[in-house]
């Protein structure tokens, strides 16, 4: 039996939420919980274990980076990688600040279903520690130019 992968999306952009639902809807191995604020995400991780946390950089009230830092304080560094969604390009300093929290990948526009599936499947099948994110971060910096 394939284990259920719990995913928390901290996302206030409905278009992005719809894309994530579409990417994961045909796969019964994923359970997606969506919250719209960092504060609610902090409460959610106290109630359930999530194997992946997707965080919108541009959250209201508690920013994406502050949310990531708060969640990381409450989680072991050996679990729950983060994916950051961005409405536009991150700067290198922003990326570096996020990477310290355990970011596995960055999703920038144009976001598509295939990218979401590939990232989620990669986390489900191979994430071991924050060191795994170094390859993805290197690729991200290459994309920035």
C-alpha cells in the first residue's frame, strides 16, 4: 500500500491553489490541506504532520519568509521541506533567506501542473534532508542568470 502524503499549502492566490488541486487531484496518494495565512499554518502543523509545505512568498499579515521561519522553528530540520510560490522573480538575497529555512524548490510564473507534479513526486520519493535542496537551489540560481 502506498503511504498517504500530507501536503499543506499556505497560499492566498486562488489561481495557484486551483493549479495545485488540479495537479494532485488524479492521484489518491496525496492529501492537500489549504490555509490562507501563516498564522493558520502554524496552528495546522500542531495538529498534523505534513510531508511537504507549500508557502506563498506574498502572504498577507505574516509574510512568506516569516511564516517559513516560524514553521521551521516548530519543526525538526530533518522533515517537511518547503516549496515557495512566487508571483514574480525572487532576488538572490530573498532566495538565500528562504533556503535557510529548508526550501526544496521555488515555483515561479509560469507555474504549470507538470512542474507541481514533478516537485511533489520528487519530495514524496526522495527528500531526506535540507541538503537535498542544494541541487534545486543551484538550478534556481542558474535560471536567475
